[in-house]
C-alpha cells in the first residue's frame, strides 16, 4: 500500500508536466501571398504580398490552429511533424484538417539567413497561402 502514494505522485507529476509543455502561441501577420495550381497541375507564380493584419493562434492544448481572417479558418491538428533545421531554415510542420474537412499541411518556417524572419504556410492540394508573421506572445 506504500507504493500507491508514490505511484500517485509520479502519475500526477508526469501527466501534469505533459499538460504544461503544450503551449499557446500567438502570431500577428503583416502580409499574405498565394499560389494556385492550374488545370495542368502546375503552380502559378506567388502573388505579390498584400497587407494582412490578422492574428494566428496555435493552441497545443486543444490541438487547434486558428487564423482570424475575415472568414475564420479553424484547423484541427492531426499530427505534429518532425521539426527540422538546416543552414537556412527552421521548419515546424503540422498535418491538419480544416473546418470544412479539407486536409492541409501547415508550416511555421523561420528564415535564419533573413534575421529570423518567420512565415506561416497553409498548403492545400490546389492552393497555398504564405503569411509573413511575427511573434505576439
């Protein structure tokens, strides 16, 4: 019976620690660009960046990403990809499904050679969006 209190302490410490490692990150956007796949399956050139003053929230506790655009986009995170880093970029991927049931891959990319400029990509099979972002936490 003496093991039970020790087990409870370990159980609550372990699972309590897991909960605190999940974070909520807030980003502000400054601009957005898009590209679309044409009827031949080729991607168009990226559009010029246009001003976009939005809030993006990545909520690790709720496994959700919200893009507060005029039409709010809500993404359920299905899996957290492997973070990767090379000489030029740090990349954090997310496999998601949006509020319409469409699959999307989302990336948060930090451009190390560009003063750690950050970008937020939403990649669908037929269209891609990239937002220039900065941390607002």
